[in-house]
C-alpha cells in the first residue's frame, strides 16, 4: 500500500504540474508520458489489491476483527484528542490515557480508507473517459478530474506528512515506532502511548 500510494502521488503530481521542470524530470524517470501512464495505472491496481487483502483480513482474521472494533470512533475520542493537543503544545498536565488506538490513528485510518474509496471511484471513471462521457453528463467527468487531482494533493500534505510525523517523531517515537515493521513495540512505549489498554491488560493479569 505504501509503495502504491507513493507511486500514485509521484505520477499524479508529475502530470498535474507537467509544466514545471521537476515534474518533467519525474516524467522522464518514468519513461515519458506513456511510462508515467503505466506507472500510475499499475500503482492503482496495487492499491486495489492492498484494499482487497485488507477486506479479506477483516473477514477472516480474528486479530483484524478485533482491531476494526477498536478503531471505530467513539464519543470520548474527541475529548481525548483535545486533551492530547493541549498537552502536546503546552506540556501541562498528564497526557490522555489512549486505548488500543489513539484518536489520531483512528482519524488517519478512516481518512485513508474514505480517501482511497473516493480516489478509486474517480480513478475508474477517469480510466475510460469515453465510457464515462457516454454514460454520464460531461460535468461528472470534469468533477471527477478536479476531485482526483485535489484529493491526491490533500492526502499527500495532510495524511502522509502527518502520518510520518506521528510514526517517527510524535510521542517519543524518534527515530521510529517499530510497530509498523514488526507489529511490536516495547512495553514502556505501549504504556506511554496506549496507557488505557496497558492498564487494562495489567488488571487482567493481576486478576
């Protein structure tokens, strides 16, 4: 998924800003406009496969089912997120006791999920413009073109940069939180970043 999204963004912004020297250089690296075309479509297929594998995991894996239950938004997420922001900027008080996922991680998950769905729908309609024009009014194609290009830049600026910060810098993660590679983190790190889940686990062990 990470590779597919990276290639989609690079090949997408190269076309959007094709008049800029750096964009022309990217297009050249991809083998010209035709090469960029195939890089973009191959990465789109890769993202689709990643999404289908995720869906399959949600249906078959008990761990994925548990994670999906935990990542659902809850009313107290808003209070916890506000407390976390105040603590991060002021350093006063104690950090909020997050559960299995922090509110920021939940927002990133659902934002990427919804964003990928919108990008997928708009991308399919743009993939075959003749079919789209024959099936829908022209304004649908124009809207999909603007949506596809604008959302790609939004995802890059907000989610990728923010996600990289969250994984590699925030909450004492520097140089990185190893969980994205190994699925594990130290108990000290887990207790600091997901204290509510850590305390719940300790209570069960003591019981």
